[in-house]
C-alpha cells in the first residue's frame, strides 16, 4: 500500500489552490522550494511566490521537471 501511494500519478492542488502536476514538481520539493523562497524574499506573500513559480513554469514551456530546485529558485527570484 505504501509503495502504491509513492508511485501514484494523481494530480493535486496545493494549499493556494494552484494545480501542481506530479510530473512537474513533487509536493515535497514544491514545499521546500516555497519555504526557501519565503526565507529569501520575506517581503512577498506565499501567493505572490507561488505565482512567480508558475510564471517560471510558463516560461519553461509549462514544465518544471528537469530543472534543479536551485535553478527554479534563481529564476523565480529574478521574477520577484
């Protein structure tokens, strides 16, 4: 049962209501990224940070997979 949950490909919506594909960025990585960005940019709200991450995704042809978290963080920071 545990292995089935780990390999599940169902999509989800994060706490901000933004759709996150399991193929684009897994939830623990997404949470880690948002936390790092909140620490780096405390002047921005979580929603603003999530929107900037979504903009990085749009710029990157709709996907974040294949990009290192640090690269996503840098690109998001440039947008913020």
